[in-house]
């Protein structure tokens, strides 16, 4: 349903006919670590995340998995070392 509390006009999974069913009956504003994210949107009531109703919880344990301004680096893959003696035996055996 469309939010009528804070994010007026946006679709919200927590909105029902009885009002907002999220914890406390409202969404919570973004925190400092959300600055620069594409999902942080300005509404008349303040700046809120359009993907997460409580950004502080998303950032509490680790980086937010929805953040668009965080670039995650992949760990380099470990190169398997091959023992040349074993490799030559495998080649001779036809494997």
C-alpha cells in the first residue's frame, strides 16, 4: 500500500488499512553513514531510506547490503600451487 505517514506517496510493505505496522508505527530517518546513497530520499518530514524503514539497524553490525555508495572489494582468489613432480606423474598416467 501507499504510505500515508512519512514517505507520503511511496509504496510501503508495512502500510496497512490500520496504518503503519512497522516498529513504532513509523519509519526512522537516515543516519550519517547513509549520506551519498541513491536510496536516501528527501520527504517533507526529512531524509529517509526508500528501501529500509530503520537504517540504523541495517548499519549496526556491518555495512548496509542495500547501500549504493559502498564499493565492495572482492578478495583475490587463492592460486593453487601444483607440485611439478605430481603433475608429471598425472600426465604420464593419462589423467
